[in-house]
């Protein structure tokens, strides 16, 4: 029997550089496996905080395994669920 592979979600985000303190918005998403029930919140131009609130919910079970700021206004996150 094959072992179940973890679900992965890679999110690239950015802030508006012209607006100080602007919210982080999703630029792109790559899902490997399944991201239900959070798939509707994982869309380009969606709010990163909304997507993270869903993914990090205890019932959904994702954890941030890597995060990197690529500049003062952009970065990416890798989340994993077993």
C-alpha cells in the first residue's frame, strides 16, 4: 500500500508599494495535492490573511513550513498538511 503524500500550498504574495501599510495580496498559488476547503480563498489578488486564516485553522490542518520575504513588499510561503 502506498503512503499518502502531504498536501502542499505555495503562495507568492506582494503589497502595494505606493500605499504604506497596505495588506498582503496573493500573486500566485501552486497547490500539490488538495487544499479543500480553502481553495476559494486561494486566488490571485485575494487577501493573504483570509487564505491563511482558513489554511491554518485547526480543522484544516496546514502548517507553515517555510516563509521568505524576497523584498520589503513581497515574499512567499510554503504550507504543508499531512
